[in-house]
């Protein structure tokens, strides 16, 4: 019974995630950027823009300049999350891809550093007066949700040792619209429900920073206004 | 005007404690009916302001990707929270960039996002009430659109874009700011921001020719409205009569004279500044910029050079090609832009900054200097925000930092840098940019200058600096006004071309 509920919930959450994200990205894509506003000094070529964006997305370059505490905790969290996500691919692939298997031991410990990063960010949010001032309840809840996901995951890995083989059977079936039984494990239920919640709120929350950064005109535009005329369709109308 | 005191320097420049509400009461004068209506805005706050404001916001969200993405992407990480000079100087938490954006983001969430419609408290969403609108008016007129926060934001969120959108919404419901809107009216009616009519301008230029003749014995011309001149100089109108601006104008004229360049000013486009950017109104931005296109076509000039003005250079460098076709690389089919681009000489950058022009001439060996003439000065350079973070000079990223410094070093012997966290792309705004250079905001202007004054004091103490060069008319006006309040001599501020003017050897060309 719980398996069916969680299975259906995951279909629902995945649908919200995919449809919501496609809708948002499509909106960003179609909204024109009428003026060139890269924060300068900015790359003058498209290749330069790709490099700038890569540094931003992989190393959080701007945040590094801004605040080392936030950067170190934020980067630790995101890098760990990436490893953890890679590790989780093993529950959705049979046979497990080689590079996923390779990442497995790192992914296990990345769960710990992920939790560490999240706690660091939350402590900052609670203790630094300025950050507390700008925080909304949802900012705190988002961290609580992620901490819950990380902690329950770690608990299953290191303490309660969830029956991962059955979990994998469940997800392999789930992907083919065939809901098979999940182990009766409350930590697992909590973990999965939290992940479903995260997926569902992704496209309607600040988690949109993930696709948003790629569409940020101050970061994704080349600095070449004198060399090439840039004009948005609605602005070109004014010339007619 | 009430006596304004400078805030004390911070002993250690740490992040200040919050003083909620510190600047709540501060708001610039509201524009009158006459001022608003002259530039096409409702005269007074309209009755249905709420619905109109929300509709305008929706329109802007669909026209500007920047606004749309910036409203969604912020995670409240706080990277920007200690980066604004107005926050540092006032300690008002609503002057933190993120909090300033949130004044609008909270409304965006309420009317344009699902969680904000369903659970406003949870996500910090608010109805657009009259109190919120007043708060917008107050705090979006405490942002100088300097973009320092956008340097540090992991998503590049630029509060300037949010401020511009907010001011555009306020203008659309008849709640505009007097200073900016009055100036925009003047630029259309008279030709420049200062309201200097053509005959007065001619008089001033003739007087300048006499002054330079008296000082140097050489006939340096200040030509105006000359058809067929090679270079059209577009410069901020403050250069025509304000101190110390005028000394840089003399510098430009001497450079043109010494290099034998045929040049002209224009009485119709006697203003480089474009306050259309400050109020975020594309139509005004475009209309003001189009004056330069018209004059360029009418006079048949081959090159456009822009004088020392920060936001004007951002508009010229980044936006003129878009707004008026003044630049290069328009499509063959783009008749509007081609009309002008065919006339211009593309061996040169179009438009070109006066510093690019002068540095180019120095590199070619076309200018010579008596650097000792500047020996009385120990010079530092204040990067102006719009030049630093919204434009470029030369052929490489960061040329806007190197070229003015190169010129200073070519014309003077004593140059020192201020602290690197406050120069180049991390420079602090002077405190008077973005349409805030008005006496009704003097308290804010003095406080906003604090971080710059602190590091200036450092180089004054350590190196005996007695001259801060800058290439922005607003910086010059702001510093001249507020530096005495911090105990500095107002004559410490001047233009880069003022230094050029001191040292240039004119010969008999």
C-alpha cells in the first residue's frame, strides 16, 4: 500500500518537476533581453562567455569574491550533492554504469560533507544578523528539508542499512510504470517523501536559481555592443 | 539646507550592525504634474495605481529577461548584503541589495507566483499596499544603480535592473521623482540637463577660447555646430560651466588642437548624460539617445567621441548601437542603423571615449607632455561605477581600468592606487549617481560616500595624496559637494583631462 502511494506520489512530483521546469525555462528563453548588460569586465567573445559561465557554475566564482564562509559552505554542499546524485544513479540503472560505480565510495562520504555544508549554511542564516533579516520562513524550511534528506540518507547508509536491493527493484519497475514493493522502512519513506516534495517545489521556488543562472544577462552576454548591433523584437518595432 | 554631518570612519571596516528604519523617512521630492506630464507620465498618483502598477510589472516581466530571472533566482544567500555603499553608510537593512530587491520581489511573489498566492507569509509575499508603494519610492530612490552588488552575486543579479523597473512602475502611476524627471524634460526642451540655452553655450565657449589664449598664448578653438567636422564630441553639460568639470573640457580641446583633429560640439545635443536610464524607461532612454544620431547625420561627422561622464559612457558604449544604430555590425537589411553606420569611419571604435582617443594619440606619439607640470599633485584614481561595471574601453576586457590610469601615468609623475577592494570592478559609487545628485537627498549622499572617503583618507595619510582624478561628471559634482563635509578640500577632485590639460605641450600646430 505504502509502495503504491509513494510510487504514485513520485510520478506526480516528477511530472511537476519536469513540466514546471520546462515551462519556466521556456519563459526565460522567450523573454527578450533588450539591452546588453553584462557586468563588466566581461568576456568579449562567446567562448569567453562559456568559460565565465563554467567558472560561475562549477566554482561559484562570484560568491568566492563575495564571502568565503558562504562560498565554502555553499560549494561544499553543491559539490557533495552532485556526487550524491551521481551515486544515486545506481538505483535507476542496470547494469550500473562504470563511472557511477567508480564514484560510489566518494558518493557515500559526500553525504556527510553535504550535511556539513547545509548545517554551515543554516548556522550562518540563523546567527548572522544580516542574513537572518533577509530570510523568509521558506528559506529556513528549504534547508530543513535538505538536511532531512541528507540525514535520513546517511542514516540508511551507515546505521539502519536499508534494503537497497529492494529499493532498486522498486525504482527499476517504477520507471516502467510497474510499481513493485518497497521495504517497510520508515527512514526510507521519510527520505523518499522529502525528495518528492523537493522535486515538486523546485519549479516554483528559489531553487530556480539553478536554471536561472544560465539565463542571467549580466553573466551570459558577451561584451561586444560596439561591434555588433543587438536589438530585441519589441524594440525594433519602435524604429518602424 | 540643514547641517549635514559626515558619519565617523569605521575603525576596522567591518560590516555594520543593522539599524532598521534608519533611512525610512528619506525620500526625494515628488515630481509635479507639470514635470511628469511634460514627459508623458500621469501628473499625479492615479486612482487605480494598484492595478496599473501590477499590470506594468507584468509588462516589464515579459519585456526584460533580466527582471524575470532576477525575481526568481535569488536564494537569499547574502553575498550582496554588505556590498552596497548606502548600506555601509546608513546601516539601514533595506539598503542591502537583497532587501532592496525584496521590496519588489515580495510583490512579484504575491501576484505572479503560485506559492505567493497560496502562502504569502511562508515565502515573504506582500500585497501592493500604499505603504509598500511609499516604501518603494523611498528605497528605490536610495539606489544609485552602480551594479557593485551584481559583481558578487552568484547569479549576477543586478539590483540596478530592479531599481530601474521599480522607478518605471512608479512613473507609470504618476509617482515620479522630481530631480530626474525635471532633467529629462530639460534635455528635450533645451538640449541639455542643465538647461543651458544655445546662446549661453556659445558665450561660454567664446569665453573659454579667450581664457585658454590668455593662459597659453595659443588659439585653441571650441567649435560648435560645424558641418563636415571629423569628430563630434558629446560631453556632459556640466563640462561647460561647472567646476572642476570645465578644466577637463579644456583638456579635450587641447588634445584635439595638438593632434590637429577637426572637431565640433553640438548645441542641439549638448548633453551626453541620459537620465532615461536612471528611470528605467526605454522610450526616454531611446528618445534622448536619438538626438545624437540626428546631430551626427545632420553634421555628417565621421566619428563620435564621448567626454568624461560615467553613466553617459555606459549608455553610449553599451546601448547607443541598440538604441540608435550608432556603432558597427548592423545587418545589411537594417536600414535604420545602416544609414548612420555607412557614414561613420570604422577604422575607429564608434563611439569612442575621450580617454581612448587621447591614449591612442599618446601611443602614436602624437602628443607630448611636460609631466612636471603635474608635480604638485599626488594623484589617485576613483573608478566610476558605470564605466567600471557597465562599459569597456579599448580592445580587451578591463581596458576601462587601464586606459585612464595609463593616461595619468603619461601626464604625471606621482600616482598611487587606493585599496584594491575599492577600485576597478569593485569600486564604490561616489554616492550621488543614478539620479540621486539632488540636495533633497544630501543626507544619503554624504553617508553613501563613506566607504570611498575611508580609503581616500588612507592614501592621504600614507602617501600624501592631494588629487583624486575621475572621469564622471556626477562623481565630480558629488565629491566637490560632500568632500568638505569629510574635511577634504573640494579642489582635490578633478578630471583625467584636467591633468592632461596641465601637462600637454601645444606647440604651434
